[in-house]
C-alpha cells in the first residue's frame, strides 16, 4: 500500500494529509491501555497482511486443533513449525497481558 493511501486510511505512523477529517482505525499503542513495551516500527495493517504471516496464522489454527498434517498433506517444514511456535508464544503472551490488571502493567480491568 502506498504512503498516500495509508495516510487517507489514517495510518498512525504517517502524519495526516491536511486538516480534513479522517477515519482512524488503528493507532500505535501509547500506554493508554496499559501497554508498556516499545512502540512498533511496522504498521500493523501492513505486517498482518503479508503472505507469510497469513500462512502461519492459518497453519496455527489447524495446528491448535491437531490437524496440521491433514491440511498440509505432509509434515510441516521446520521454518513453518518454528513460525507456529513463535505465533503461539506471542498469543499466550497477549492473553497473559490481557488477564493482568492495568495496575500491574497489563491490559485487564
């Protein structure tokens, strides 16, 4: 996606085009919701639509149900297996953050 298109969509990493109103669908975390980590350096809209990311997300769903081999028709490649493990670890970290109260640095109530 081109920078101009991203600006029209309200990408939080680019300045607004002018004083026209724009729809802001997502902004980088700022700590308002309890997030204390470093600011992201890549637009979430871009990174989540990469083909590799989509492939791993789909594989993770089947892996979590114990059905990955049936879907692939062969054993998972070591790179796909590693990516699934990374995604699963990050999903668990997000769930932990969500369940931790804001007063303790999490995103929960």
